[in-house]
C-alpha cells in the first residue's frame, strides 16, 4: 500500500502496505484447518515425496503411453479450437439474424396503430427477437436473451475479441468474462479494454492467463480505464445486495448472500474461527471437515438468535493475513500508481476496488481505532480497525522482498515520511525468512501467504491460509526457506508427493509444474500486486521508481 525506500544502504524497494482484513489480528499464524496443521507437509504425514532433482524427464518423453497421451492432448486442443471457431460463427449468425428480424419487426410495428398503454416498441421487438432465437435453438428465454445480447455486443463493440474466439486464441468462457466485466463502460472504452486484454492473451487459452487470472486482469483493467464507471457499477451492485435461498436436492438448500467483498471475507473468516472452536468429531464419531463445521456454526448462530440464547462466547482467532492491498500511491493519492486499484484478499477470487473506494476503506481501517466511520462509496458503516498495517516491501519488478508490520498509526495518521521512517526503523530487526527446523516460523508463513495468497496449483481458488506450506525440495534435503516453500492445497500436495507432478519453485513465487502423466509443463505466477500489472503505474514504467 505505501511506497518506501530503505535508508540504510539496502537496495531501494517499494512498499505496499495494506490494512488488516480483520481487526484484532493476533500474532500467531496458523493453517486454516487447525486439525491438519501438525500433519501438513511432513515426512511423517504419510507423504513420501519424490525428490524433484531425481525426476527423469527424458524417460517421460520416451514412454509410449506418454506419447499416446500427448497425441490425445493435441487432438483435444484442436477440438477445443474448432469449438471456439464454431461458437464465433454462431455468434455472428445470431447477430445477423437478430438484425434482420429487428428490421422486419420495426417495419411491421410502424404499419400498425399504437395501442395506448402498450409496452414500448423496442421492448416488444427485443423480446420477439429473443423468442425467435429461443425457438431456433430450443433453449430457454434467459439463455436466448443472453446469447443475443452477447452476439450483438461482440459484433459491434469488441469485434477483435470475436476474431480471437474464432482463431482459437480465446475460448467462450474468457470472451463472456470480457463482455460481462465491461458492461459498465461506454462502447469505446469497452473496446479499449478488450484490445488491452488481447495484448496479454497468448496463441491459445491454455498458453495464457488462467481463468481466474484472466478475470482478475480484466477487472483491474476496467478500473484503470474508467475508475468512475467501475465505482458506479460497484455502487449499483451494492444497492442490489440480496439474500436468496434455493432448494437443491435430498432435502438440502443453498443460502446465497451477495454483499460487499470485504464484508463477505470478514464473515467467512469469522465462520472459520467459530468452526475451529467446535468439536471436530460428529455425533457418530466421524471426523467433521472444516466446511461441515462452518455450516454447523452458521446454523447455530441463527438458532441462538431465534431462541434468544447467548451467541458463542469463544475467543475469535484472526490471522495476520493481508486483507485490503493497494499501492502507497493509491493510499496517499499521489504518485505513478495513485489511480491504480486496490484488491480485497480473503476470497477464492481476488476482488478489485476502484482507487477512491480502496483509499476510503483503508483510511477507515488504518486511521481509526475501535470507532465507526462512514464509507462514502456505499454510505454504510465501516467498523474501525486496529490501525495495524502490513507493509509489503517489493523490488522494482513488484516481487515481494519483505513484510513489515506496523502495529499502530501515529497520532494524526500516516504520511509518507512517517511511514518510511517507521519501516526503516524495523529493517535491521526483521526475523529471518529461513529456519533450521521443519515447521516454518510465523514470519515465513506470513511472507508466503502474502507472496502467494492462494494455492500455487493452476487456477486453484483455495486460500493460502487453508493450504499446506510445502517444501518444494523435500525437507531435510531442501531448506525451510521462503525460496523453497509455497502454499499448496491438500489435493495438489498429494499429487506432488505421490510423484504425479514435478514442480520447480522460483524466488518470485512462480511455480513451474510438469504434469508427468501427459508431459505438459505449466507455469503459475502470483497475480501482479496493484500498481505492477501491465499498463499500471509501475508496470508502465517497467517497475522503475518515479
């Protein structure tokens, strides 16, 4: 969130502090599932890791089964490209049909007398066109209307994205994400966002950003292109917040809550804290997962309210995780990244905020202590935070170097000079990012979860706090050091330790993974910190400090 340079002879770094996601953060880092913490990542946990320096990649290439798998992969990808091309042609045809039908309908309605009180012509025409497409394809009214809208939008507003779909560079999911996220923008700016996204797209969907990373990059590009439009869209979405229940199967149901991202992240964290305070053994002696205990804790709170009983009195544990992250330029309102977005962590998908909203929320969290302030973007009360700030020190490329925790703001609030002085005062006393033993220290765990906020598996949404901290090179051959550790969900961890994948961790948090069953090699990277994506303040300057 804040910019800072060291003043003790170290390399110049940029600081990016962010307000704690939850007030009252304690000093003990923990895994999300406390019951699995002791077992996670150990040689004694049943995982017999395949040493990454003993993988014979040449033998994979020579394996006949691997060759057959590679041929199937190539065919599946060719089929996928053909499907994308067919989808693009269908969209063009739907747009052409809709235009023809609309023209005919306009002519027909013009020749007929208008009935007082009848719907507007354009409403009738739109619904009639949707109905024609519905019958043409044998689909429901909702999907038909969405298809017509998408076809019109792609052919008129972002034709280059439609070309990319037809050529196989993008798939339908990525094109839909692009069209949906740019709805808040006028046509020329939506086209600008689409063209910028095509600049970062590769030759095929699987060669570029993962689905979640693609959507995240779109969201921050929309904010950068028109922050006011993004802010208006956020306000409209907040005003449309809702709670909806939907029956599923077998006597179950879903309760869907659409609310502010920071509030949802807070509620999810509190539910998790409550879940950890519950017995992990069910009535039948079966082990209860964290998800099951979260549901039970959620229902228990509402039963207590309904019955007039006291709410759970257990102490709520909160991690020192990053919650609201933004460049210091954004927080202070000046500098190359002043107009870049902030990000809300703590969810499966990072949520991005326009700079004004991010600044307001951060100042409410950092600048007050146990008071209530008003969030001007939503006109809602925002609970004052503890004032603690985690300052992320990064290099010129935006890679995390160190993190410094400042527990309280100075009287009158932070200025750049005060922040830089407070950070510089702690640099020589920071704990090391390695240790002799197997279990990572608090400092190591916090660094890893700041660098990689989610599992490092491809497009995995699991939060780092709910992951094992995995030694890339198995301990004790590999050290307990941040350059040899990354958060990995239990499923991905199992694949690695059973020898189904081979990974190579890079110092910046990127992970190169060889899928040993197919021979495919993928590289996952942390999403750039705010201010460092292409086109953003320090992304434009190549990371150079202005």
